[in-house]
C-alpha cells in the first residue's frame, strides 16, 4: 500500500479494539525483512504508548474511525436498558465481558458497563468485577469524550448520569 491509500491521516482519532481511542501520529515506512512496509503510528496518551499497525493489516486488526454521534445514541440506549441477568458463573461471564471489551464494538462495550455498573452501595462487587467495570467504563468514556469533544471528567459525568438515572 502507498501513503495515498491510507484511510486515516495524522491527527485523526481512531479506535484500536484492544487499546481504545488513540491518535494517528502519521505514517512511517520501515524496511522489514527486505520488504518496505507502511505503518500507522498511533499514540495512546493515557497508556503512554505508541502502536504501529501496517496499513495492509489495519482493517483486519479492527482499527476504525471514532463512532458517529448517531451511533452514540444506540450506545446510550444500551446503557439505559435493563442489565442482563447474571446466570453463568463469574469466570464464564468474565470471559464474555473481556471479549466484548476488546471487540472494538461500542455497543458491546456499553453492555459491559451497564451489566457491571454497581447497583447500590450494599451490593459488593468482587475485585475482578470492579477492575473489569473500570476498564470498560474508561474505554467507553474516552470515546464519548472524543466524539462529543468533552474532557474526560465531563464524559465520566455524562455516563454516570445515564447509569444513575436508569437505576433510579
């Protein structure tokens, strides 16, 4: 692939399924095993990490544009819907949740946040439930912040308002 076939440009916000929202720093060309390979350099500020993804593998890796404001409506609808009943043992549910978190699908991420959101102060979550909830919540709030052009704290507040209103 050549640079003019790149789907994203420097400065674009993108979502990489297993890391969340990142920013395209630019394209880099490297010689790897005698092959010239063009890569997206994507920075994830919060993790202080740069990921390099070959243009030819970007789509297969799940790299995508930020969600649209229209798609965000279905995310908030999901957050407002009733949480799924917890019938399976935690290890099975944890595996399902992890798959949803790393899928890159924002609605699936919202399902995890909705299902794991603490119901009340009396309902005690396990350590792993708290960690998984926090991971999903952070990833979702970063995309809400990027799409709505909000600060992260504002995005947190927006999500919590929806979750608290639903619980009321």
